[in-house]
C-alpha cells in the first residue's frame, strides 16, 4: 500500500459483507487494490473469512481485516490468515 501511495497513485478498494466465495470472486474480477473484511460488525469468524483473505492475496488484492477488539491475539490471528493490514476499533 505504501509503495502505491508513494507513486502518487490512488488506492481503490471495497468492503465485503458476505462469506460467499462467489461474491468474493466477483469482487476480485473488478481488481481492487484492497478489500476490507469486517469482523467487528458481522457474524463471521476467522475460519469463515480465511479463504477470502487468502484468495484476495492470490489475486493481488490486499485484504484489510477489521478485528472485533484491540486484543493482540485477534490482531495476530488476522495476520495469520493473510491480512495485509488490520483495522482496530
């Protein structure tokens, strides 16, 4: 992200509010720079969103995961499943 910003290029991204892989693949076809995955205001778990985060990285998209709380274990877990960045409430 930092490299793209240093090139004075805007970053384009979106959020996903579904754990459906079909929806994720449709988003990946749009080629956003980043994908926001919210765990704070959704019923999903790390296990549910892990495939989306991994597929995002495989498609050159930076997954940004918003964890439910400012706790080191949650932050580490987000990075463990492939987050490029973590948003902390």
